[in-house]
């Protein structure tokens, strides 16, 4: 019991190995798997009981944590007083209050349950000033579709975002999710829109996977991702033209054997394949340069949500109450450790910003010293900034020139677009500030201050251990799982559902040992096996 609960990644094959080395006895993989499931049931109750206990557990979470909320979606069964528990939403009050000091960005994603019953976990992850994840809201749903995504985002808007304006959702291009966001923006015809000012941007990693799925070329995919992250118009246009040229060369061979009588649309797809492919995707959705008012704050992927999905990888096979407990106590650890890290700089008057932005400003100030600034404004604080050539080669070099404008309203603009897109001063603006005697820190967004960091993580989460474990297995249950969601017999063939992004980013990965965690070998060839002599060999004779 302790061996498994202390290491949730302890796999059945490792249990088999442990029994063989410790007791010189062989057990089957199935027996080891059943032993692991028995441990989970001892700790969190059975899977069926967890559906019955989940609402009671969430009610105690809400009672002990002010500002928290939970909701369920029930479907009555044929048995009186009993319902199928199809969906459950919950958010912690501390995380809701923390989000008010985070960037106005939410990364949303879903991952699947690996326990006895099928289902999905939908997550909404905030981002703090140091680009650390802030778990905001969660939901257990039957699957990812328009109805489940709308049900989840509706509660995120009401109980998390509330009146905060212009929040940006970064997501993949899941059809059900996009339809749910559209429904939130414009309503359904009979009811007014619930979230009219919500902004939606697409993850460039998923866009890159879509590009690869169409053109089947990793080098071109990398070039497209460079286009997505480009912040200067001149470079954006050059990369676009290059993609049109290279994709045209790639599809030219495919069209060599086709008939010459083609439609205008087919000819366009051959002459400029990339432009034809991307024509239906608005630039503000996927391009960093065209991001309206910098709604992304420099966050261009759903990696923050994917990261938390990876954190939950070891608990997705738990009963539902176990998953909620894992999330809750994991958030406690986040708040405790990050608040301690954020308060270190509070007493230092020389530090104005969070750790990440402090390092960013130091790097940009050092870079700005290498620029040459020419004042060009009469009544305006307008400057031409000549950038140092990166190559430092050749007798005659053309230096890149950017134009920076420092406005009277306390904002700055630069032709590199970074102040608008990142809400941080670029090195050109910092060089212009040095020329005009201004402090560049005034152009840093308040979201990046050190006070914002402490305000984000300075909240308390109260556990439910004193209430007691929620493992009661009542004979007559009020809430039960949908029998259609029960998985069939047999071992799951993969840890995750692979998609186009896996193929587009695939590379030859090193083996990692599941016993010691080192790279380069598996558990069968682990050096730790050498510490067991012949006396520790199992009946199979394997060391």
C-alpha cells in the first residue's frame, strides 16, 4: 500500500519485479494490476461509490473554501430517487481570486480518464506574471462536444471570469469547442450572448500539426511556425512568400499528371498552395503579429494546459474523489511554494517586477546599450533606433532601423510591435527612454509587478481531511455512473490518444527506465538490477 501511494507512477510491471526480487516469487501482470486497483479502492473507494460520494465531497470543499463553486448535471434513471451523474464542475475560491491578478488569458484543453469508466476532464488554466500555471476550473464530462464545452465555459464565465473584460481563450481547433465559443459570443438567437467580449486564439502547435497533415513536410511546418510567431511585418511578408514558393514546388510533382482543364480554385491551390490552404483562417487567430491589442500577452500555445494534463497523468485512473483530492492538494502546494518565492523580493526596493520580467528587463537594457538613437520628433518623442548588426561581418553592413514613439499618455509604440504584443518595452523603446531621460519601467504592464505575484499566490486553500474520507459504498446509491460509459475488458494499448501533433513533432526519443528514471535503457537492463545477486534471482532465473 505505502509503496504504491508514495509513488503513484508505480506500474504493475514494477510490482511484478518488486515481488520477484523481494520474495523470489513470480506473479502475473494481471494480479499486479488488480493489487494496484485494490490499493486505490482502499484509499479512495470504489469507482461506483466515487460517483455517489463526489457531490458530498464537493459540497464540503465549497463550505470550507469561500468563493468556491460546484455544479452537477444529472439525468434521472428508471429507479426513483436515483440519477446518472454525467457532469461535474468545480473551482476553488483561492484559484478564482488568484486569476484576478493573472494575465487575462485562459488556456483550455481536455484529457481523458483512464479508470473504469470513460470520460473527459476539461481544464481552464490561468497564467501568472512568471508564466506559471494557475489551475482555475475543472469539469468531468462524458466526452468533448459542443454541449459539454458550452456547459463548462458557461460556468467558467459566471463563477471565475465574472465581470473581468476581454479575457482571451487559447485553445486548439476542436470543432465542438469553437462552436461553443461562438455560441457564447453571439448567443443562440433566442437568448442574448453570455460572453460577448470573449476573445479566442488558436495554439500554433496545433496549427503546425494541421499544416503538416496537409503538406507532409516537417521543414515547411517549422517555417510555418516561424511565420506564426513573427512580430515584424517585413519578415512576416517574406516568410509568407517563401512558404508559397516552397509549397508550390512540393505540390508541383503531384499535379504533373493531372489534366490541364482545372477550375480557378484548383489552379490557385497549385500556384500558391499555402495562401489557398490558410485563406479560411483569420490571421488574428493564429498570427502573433496580427494579434488584436496583444490579447495573447505572448502566450502562443496551450502548453500550460498540456503541462497540467501531464501533472494529472498519474491520477487520471483514480476514482473521481481521488482526482479531486489530487488537484486540491496539488494546488495547496503551488500556493505555498510560489507565495514563498514571490515574497522574497517584496522588501527589496530595487526590484519592481516579478522574477521573469526582471530578467527580461535586464537583458533588454543590456541590448539597448548597443543601439544608436536618433531623435526625429519636433513636439513628439519620436526616435529612430539603429540596431547593431547581429553578424558583425563584412565591410559594409545595412543596420536595421526601427521607429519608436513615446506618447504623452504613458504608452509606447515601436515598429517591431513588441510593446503592443507583449505589453513590455522592447530594447528600442528602452534605448529611446535612455535618450529622453525616461524610466522604461513605466511601460511594463501592471500584471508583471512583484505585487501582482504576491497577490496571485497569497490565498489559502483549506483541506477536507478533517471531514473524513469519502469512500462510503452505500447499498442504495443516489448518484451512479452511466453504464454505457463502462470500459470493456482488456489492457489499454496506449497511455495517450495520439494525434497529428505527435506525428508532426515526432523524433527518435531516448528510452527512459521506469525503475530508476534514467535515460538510455529500460527497466530490464537497469543497472540497479546488478545489486541483486544470484540468491535474489526469481524462479524464472532472471536477475
